[in-house]
């Protein structure tokens, strides 16, 4: 099985080289998304997270150095690691194994255990520290082609404006000139009030764009690939009422299941 996965990815790369860069990159990405090494529960979420369309929009290529900020449980890591394994580099920038706090150390250890469980896919993943507001140490200045973060910015809001400035600044510094910062985040309608801590998990699109532009980024493009018009962004328990979390358990579960996952902005910024 392991050999089959890697052979499929290698074959996709060869097809790319023979038929042109775009076709090759697409074939390799499709192979990574279709790899049987992915967790079945994660695959079920593809219908909501649109990994092929999202990563293609951000312009990912298999030769890039890519940083994934706050990879969490590794949903996107499962795709990025095999895709970048042979010709590129993935830096998973998250919790610190040497953190002073036990909670952060244990979270880092859990993520490492996931990587170690599938060395055939993850043994070339580099680790960096992205632990707001304490530490940002994930890549040398000007060394990265693409930085990605998925549904994380609301988690950083309670740290305050000074930390947000430092956080976005660390991303800007890590990127090469012309490098891209790709953001997916739960979207709050303009008609609703944005609170300072983003307690509902939703963010105004204009606010997120402003944070990036204040760090020096320019908005290159938006995509509605992760939009969900069924989501009113007005739920008891915030965005976590929706699948896959179902924070309210069985209360109105059928309603939330019918809505699906959140309405999300998908933003592509460039470092000029």
C-alpha cells in the first residue's frame, strides 16, 4: 500500500513533466488528495473544504517551499506532505515541543505522533514554531514561496492588535518577494457586528483584508470556492454549532447538518 501511494504520486510528477507544468501540478495534487493514506473522516469533508480548488487557487506547485500555519489535526497536512515530499518542502508551523506550558507541549507531541505514525508520507515534513503571542520561529526571512492558514485567524484575535501585527509581520518576513499568503476563514456578514475577540468564530472579510494589508500585503484575488450561502453565521455556540463539531450536540442537529460547514472567505495575498 505504501509503495502504491508513492508510485502514484511519482507517476503523476512524470506525467506533468511530459505534458506541461500545469497538467503535471494538477495531476500530482489530485494524486495527493486521492491517496489512500488519508484519514477517511477527513476525506468525507472534501465536499465542504474543496482542497483541490482551494490549493489550485493559491497557486501551489510541487516544487515550492510551503508553510502551513497552525496545522491543528493535520487535515491539510495529509495532502500537502505527500504533494511536496519529493520536489518541494512543507514546514508545519505550530505548537512548540519545548514550550514552557504543558498544554502547548502536549499539543505539539500529539501532532508529532501523527507524523511519526506515517513516516512514508511525513518523514520529510519540517517543523517550525508558530505559537502566538509568544514565539514565531518557522522559516528564515525571504525563504518561503507560499504560506497557508485555514480557519485560524479568529483564534488569534484575543491576543490583541499588537500581536496580530507581529503575527502577520512574521508571515510577511518569511515570504520571498512575490510570495503568496493564502487564507481561508469563517466569514461574518457585513451586517453583523465584529467583536474584538471573534467569539463566534466568524470574521468580517474586510477586517481580515485590513490585517494583511497593514502588514504590507496586497490582495491579489478572492474566491468563493468555500462559500456557503446556507450559513447565516448566527448560531447558538457560534460556528462550532455546525458540522463537524456540533457544539450543541443533538439540539437542532438536523438543521445544522442541512446547513453544512461554515461560509468561508478564501483570500490570496502577495508580498510585493
